[in-house]
C-alpha cells in the first residue's frame, strides 16, 4: 500500500514471450504493489507456457482468453478482476522495468498532483520514443489512475481495440482532470519493427493507427468537451 491506497498492477499480454517473464518478475519484486493481474489475450507463441509456469510458483491473478480480443478489452478485464484502489497499467513488451518506475507513476496520484499519470519511456539505448514522435508520449502504456474514475467508462473503453490510451486521454481531458507525464528513465519499449518482420510491423502500425483514429472519431463528443475545457481554461486566464 501507498498512503493507505491498495495498488494493483495490470499487465495485458499478447505474444510477448521475450519480455513478459522479466516484466512480471519486476512487479513481483516491487513492494509498492499489493496485487498483480495478468491478462493473456489469446497468445499463440510461448507466452502461455511462460505464464503457466510463473503462476505455479508466484502469487498473481491470471486471466486467460482463448482468442485475441484486443488490448483495450484485456485492460478492462484486468480492472474488473482487480481489488486495488489505484490501477497501474504496464505493457508486457518493455525492458528495464523496476520499482522506481512504479513509484514515479504512483506518487503524483496519491499525493493529489494528478488524476492520471502517464509514463514517458526514454533510455540511452532508445533515444527516440517512436515513429509517432511527440504524440507517443501521450500514448504510453505505463500509466496510473484511480479505479473509481475509470469504472464508469470501462465498457466503452473495452471496445476501442488498441485505442484505450487515446480514449482515456480524451475522457480525462473532457472532464478537466489533471494529467501528468513523468519520465521513466532507462525503460525501453520494444518497437514493432524490433519484434516482427518489417511487413508485419508495418501492418500492425497501420492497424493501431486506424484504431486510434477510429477511437477519436467515434468519441467525437469527448473531443468536443476536451476542446471546450481547454478554451474555458484559456478564457479564465485572460
């Protein structure tokens, strides 16, 4: 617990046999975390075998889907199976995760500095965030928020495929909630072109981009409310 708040880490996994074991090990070794929920989103590589072995000897909640349902659905399922007041989402395709990263995500939240905290991955080995440039800072998979804040929108979020982060950003902005971005030094996020063949990576990038744009289009009312809140803040400063 941190300041009396129970902390749950949620890891959504799809075909991440190279990194998932170390990610979960890092979370198990972090004393700030009270509960870990791992959602296996229909993996077809060696991920399931690794998770089954870990589950036999370590304590965490394990949810497994027979078929891939999409990252957003897996994230929502993780929240539904959690008991913590604070939710920390962690991607499974990262390298170098440690407890200091978790602390940087949690502290601004429990100290009332922010309503949601997004981790910005940057390291000497990976100096650029991604081909999406500065936009990728806002799409970070490592983020912390209060469970009570996202429960009302969980069903809508689950339908956004790979647009969960975009949806959460829009929702929080539309409600004029404070979002804080923190730098997670030394954390490396494997890019799609580092995990897959170039053609597969390009296809995955295209799918993800389409789903992000679709999330914005479908939730146009959140975009409108977000712009309205920004204009209101600007007007108040005049």
